[in-house]
C-alpha cells in the first residue's frame, strides 16, 4: 500500500504533516506546532495519531506533543534535545531506523539549525521530512551549529536519491527565491523556478514539498561546492562558501 501523507497549514507559516499506513492503521505526526490542530486534522481523516516524530526541539516543532499525548497516548520518537519541551519514549539519532506499520524511516543527522536536528527519510515512499534543515530554495538559520557541521548535514541530504520529495516545515519559498536569485543570478533553472514560485504563491498554492533534484540545480545553499558559487561568494572550502551565503541571507 501507499503511504498516505496529509499536509496542512499550521500557525502563521508552518506546515503540519500526518503520515498514515493504511495496512496497520498507524499514523505519525511529524512535528507538532499546534497539537489541537493536528488532532482536528487527524479526526477529519478518520485517523488516530499513534506516534509523534520530532525533528528538533524548537517550540513550533514540539510544543504540541503534550496535547496529542493527552488525547491519544501517542509514542514520542525524537532526538535527545526534545527533552527540553517534551517527554520522549524512544530517543533516536543518526543511523537509527523506526517503523510506521510496514514503512521504515531512516534517521539522518541534519544538525546546524540546532545541534540535535534530525530528518526522517522513508525510501519506500520516496520522501524525507527535513524540518528546518533545508527549505525550498533555502536552509534554516544557523542558531546553534557551525558552518562545517551544517554543510556536512546538507551534504547528507544532497546524497539522497534525487527524486526524493523534501517535506520542509515552513512556507518560506518566496523570500528564499529572492535571495537565491541574488546569490546566483545567472542560473536559468533558478530563474524559471523563482517565477513559478511567484505564480504559485499568488494563487495561494503551497511550494512544499519540493523535489531534491530541482533543489540541487537551484538552491544556493546546496550548491556551495559549485565552483561558480565559490568564486562569487568566496571560501577555500564549501563550508566556508556556505557560511558566506548564510551570513548574507541573514542580512538580506
């Protein structure tokens, strides 16, 4: 059977995700910006949340755990840092695997936005839930990590199958596109993608998920090892170029 994914807007610019295995009836909440909204969305689908998968500890990703646990006794699967906000039933880190019914998710270290940030890659479904590590045409702010660490995290995402659909946690693509075109103005694929993003947002359409293959061609943060990007932004190593890009985006 196919993994069912329900995406919905949450808070001001978050996306909520529920994933459901029809064979087992199990449902996982991917991050929990608003527990009550997740419960309402699950109820509307006729699903019961049995697991919570947190990518990192920030409140707009884990603050809703309490409400969901109270209503469903769902099992929390998360990196250690989520203990700042929530109880954890199963602590996971890079290289671990978890199951939702017949589907297996592989845990990937994508730290940099926070030091314990993880992503969940489900190869059978061709999807990865990446939290705030990478966005369509962007990446997360480097609140806790270091440039080399963050670049290594992005390199793990870059190594996934190119057809992988990335489920990012926020609708930031319009602003990200503006910076991306500034960072890489000669990129024709990027120009076309940015125009599409403007059209989609004008029609209030989500730009998430995004396919990794397209991000590899257009996302400047994933292209910090490209000679043209390195020449434009400086740095003797990709993580140094990444650092220059991230600093520029922070002040854009």
